[in-house]
C-alpha cells in the first residue's frame, strides 16, 4: 500500500516534467542552439565579399581582438547607456508617481482603469511606426518646426533635430520613455497593491504624512519589483535598436552619436554578412548583460546577506 | 492510463508542431561557396570591348516556374513595366506588386536601397535555393557585384543578339560587363546637367536662357560667384550640399577601393571643401538629398543637378502646384559634365521563367516603341542612339518640366565623357557613408578629421576586407 502511494506522488512530479517539455524543447531549439552557434561562429572568419563566401576559417580570438582594438565599441556602449538613462530616469519617476496614485485607496481616482489603458497604449504601437511618426513630426519641414516658427515664434529658421546630438538622443530616450512607462507603471502598481494595507493603516494612525508613507513603507517593500524593473529595462536598453535605427535611417547620425550596440551589430551582419564579428560582438553583449544583471541582483539583495 | 497516454501524445504533438516550423531552415551558414569564378576584385571595366553578346535567336528558353519574381528598390521601372509592357495586367488597381503576363503571375519585391538594404535582401534571395528570383535590377554603384557568372544570366544565353544592342550606349554596357560577357541591359542613359529655376535666374542673373546661364556657371569658380549673388538676393544656390555630390563623385579619376584599401579621390575632397564653404556661407543646406521637398514647390533654391529621370521622378511633377508643374525649370550643362545613376535589368541565373524574363528584358530595354514611349510619357533619356538623335534634332519636342526646352542635346554632351572604369562594387556604401559623415562636418558637429574617421569606420564595418 505504502509503495503504491509513493508511486502516485512520483507520477504527479512526472506531469510537471511533461508539461515542461514544450518549453524546454522550444528553448533548446530557438535559444540554446543559436546561442551556442553564435559563440562557435565568433571564432571564425566568415563573411561575404561581393557574392563570394569567405570562410568559415577558424581564426581563434582574432574577432575579439579586432572588436576591441579597431571598433568603437566603448563609444557605442556609451551611446546606448546615455540614451537608456535619458529614457529610464523619467520613466521610473513617472511610473512610481502614477503607481502610487493608482494604488492609493484614499485618493479614489475616478476612471483609473481608463487611464491605465491610455498610458499603456503607446506600447502597443510598433516601435518602427512610432519612430516614423517622430521622424515626420520633428523633420525639418515637420509640424514641430512649423509650430516653433510660425505659432510660437521661438526660432526663425527650422531647427534640424536630427543633426543635433542632444536632440537626437533626447528624442530616442523620450520615445523609449513614452513606450515603456505604462508597462512599468502596471508592474510597480502590482507590487504596490501587494503591500499589506494594514501597514498603511498603522502609518495613518501614527500620523505619517503621505511622503513618509511612500519613502518608509512603499519604496522598501517595493524593492523586489523595482529591482526586476531595473534589470529588465537595462537588458532591454542594451538591446535598443528599432527606435534609433528608424529615426536615424540606420546611420546613427549625427556623428555616430545615436549608434547603439545592436545597430553596430546590424551593420556587421548587413551587407557583408560578417557572422564572425557579429558573433563576437553578440558574445560580448551576452557577457555584459549577464554581469550587469548579476551586479544589480547582488546589490539589491545586499541587506539579506 | 489512457488519459496519460493521450496527454503525452498531445504534448509531443504540440512540440512536434512547433519544431516542424523550423525544419529545412537551419540557421547554419554553410561553407558552400557562392557560385562565382575568382576573387571579387573591383570591377575592371576598362579593358572590356562592349557591343557583342555572341547570342543568337535560336536559343530555346522555357518557362517552368509558377510565378515571375522581380526585385527592385523603388517603383520607377515598375511603373514603366505596368504601363508599357505588352500583355501586362495588374491584378488590382491599388496593388502594384502583383500582376500577370498572360497566365503567368508576376510578383514584385520592393526593398528601398538605403544602407544597402536592397542589396542585403537581394543577396539573401539569390543565395537561397528555395527563393524565387527571375529578374532583378541593379544600380551602377554596385552592378559589378551581381554581373558575374552564376548570379546573372549572360544576355547571349537569353537569345539577345548583337543587332538588339547595336544602338545602345557603350558605357551602359561596360557597367554590366564582366570578363567580356554582358549580363544586363538598361533602358536609360543618365547624362546629367544643371537644372535651374527660371524665375530666380531672371530675377538675379537677368536671363533664363540656357546658353546665357551656362556662360555664367561654366566652371566651379564662376558657379560659386553666382552662389554669392544668389545669397545676396535671398536665395540658396542649391537645396543641400548633397545636390552637387554626384557631379564630383562621377568625375573621379581613381576608384573608391584600390588593392583592398579605401581610396579617396581628389575630386571628393574638392566637393567637401566647396560644400563646407557654401554651408558656412549659408548658400546651401545640409539635410538629406531626398528631403528637399519644399525646394521643388517654392522659389527657394537656384539649381539642382540631375539627369532625365530627375524631372519625372524627383521634382514633384504632378503634385499640382510644384515648379515642375508650371514648367519653371531649365537645363544647362553646368560647371562640369557628368552623369548620375542608372538602373540595369538583369535576369537571375537561377530563373525558372527564362522565356518571359528574357522577353521583359528585351522589350523594356530594347524595343524601340517602348523606348519612344518612355521619352514621350516620362521624359526619361533612353539607351538608344538613334531615338535620342531623333529627339535631339526635333525642334518641336519640348519637356514640360523645362518649360518646353529640349534637353536631349545637353544630355548627349554630358554622355560624351562618361568614364565608368573607376566603378567598384563598394560604391554605394562609400557614397552614402561619405555624405553622412561629411554632413556632420558641414554642420559643425565634428571637425574634418573626426568626420573622416567616422567615414572609414563605417566602410570598414560594412566591408571587413577593406582597410584605410
């Protein structure tokens, strides 16, 4: 009898594994295999010269050496980081504020559901379409310049946004902010709603101000979600591509200041299909992403150690 | 037990279904070498004797495929095929990308060419055995990459004879000739001139007569003097610095790439110096070449440089109130004779509809009736000496955009000196990269050295085999 019972327990576990099969299989095929292949190919010289395939020839870590010696990797990494920060700071600030308002029971916001939908909407638009829209809005003869010149009379000749380093970066950051703050708000709000209301009530009884409640209760308890948001946003930021690519027509102009790491990768695997260098760059990015995630994770769990 | 079995089967089926989607499409890059002869060197077109294809009409061509696929980067040739190719019907009025020739469906794949995107798409389809490509178009900037055995079909193998191409201009054949074999054909020639605004010419120079204006701009010094006059009168000389780029870049005496090294011709440096001067003096703008829309609507800029396809395709003819619509432009040769661009039609080596593909290539680029219609309907310049000579001599012919001026003798003059021996397969990216990099220099965002660095970096990143 006993044995039979134990058998039943084991068979439940089995179901777990069976239901995991689709994920594992898909993961292996679409993630793990390409990942291993990428690492493998990063040690080869492998590109197209005209219509002729060069390689693959094994060249050891030559691709990595070229990448660090010749390429402007640091510059592009810095570009990526700057544009990510430009977008992320307002994003986390606005999201925290909105999340606090939406989850505050005393405020009793009307039509909160409606606003939640509205702030999420920009994320539903395809990033490339969004970029095209901004490109048209801010172009030399676009409506923003018309507004600044003819209605507000701030400037007397068109300001060419896409030839200005700061303007281009700010636009990229602003678009990323617009696209992602709704998503972040929803995540943070979920975290805030998960905080025990009795803590708020106790604070209220003790006469705490809303600011104190936010800094002393909401923020510390929100920490795990906040860390998650930072990590995912950072990884997303490292992969920034479609917005600046479309906005600058793939050039990363002006003066390569809006060129992100993935746009650089795209340049390698474009015309010459340089999978060796592309692979090397991808591996470096993979390592950076891994390290950054670890650092943020360790820092956030520092207290518990 | 039955249920268990069922669920196992279901989950396996699910996984199998998911995996089925990716079979036959392995991500691996095989070591299979693309079918070309030797190392791809910059095309040395100078030694080529054009004019002979060695083909005969006896070649038997067959259609075996179920559809004809044409790859191109804009609708220029597409519109001409739709309107002028006998037997071509469009499936629906709003969808130019699907049609029929007789019973054979035709599909157009249009990929804009910026940043080599068209080349990338075309490469992928040409190398992928499963992809159908029958006809593809190439530009002079990279034609040599595709006019090689195994990629494009030699015209001789398409039943095209020497008589068919006897009237073509030699340079149009040199561009698509490799090792003495002709791989493509163009319907147009691209001798170009200076297209100037008649109103502004009258106001500032006191005349809009092409000969008199030509005398005032016959070299670059005089041209820059005129730019000064324009500035004083409140006009820009050209919409943007990029306008004059091709006048310099297509008059180079050395190629972009020499022995695997990026080489900058003195003429390119001349363009950079002149453009910087003009931008600083506010005689020209700095935006992209294709963003100059307002300049074709209002009297803002004095001139642009362009070939015949510019009139119909780029100057907003037909938008209602553009300068082109009221015939407000005129043409003269300008400071330096030049040509610009051109589109060549190639039949893919792997075509499965060789008969129809050859028919389209022959009709659309060699048929006298079609070429005459291209002049009459589109004002383009065609690749047939006899027809062009006829129009050049025709005093009754006039182009609407040019206010009735006959442009063909000026284009003829520009074609006299065309030298395509300095073309390489790297030209598109080099030409794009230098304009992007130097725009940052013109606007003062970076100094000239940094701009050069940016240029070299982009070219080296795009082509790993090149170095500075």
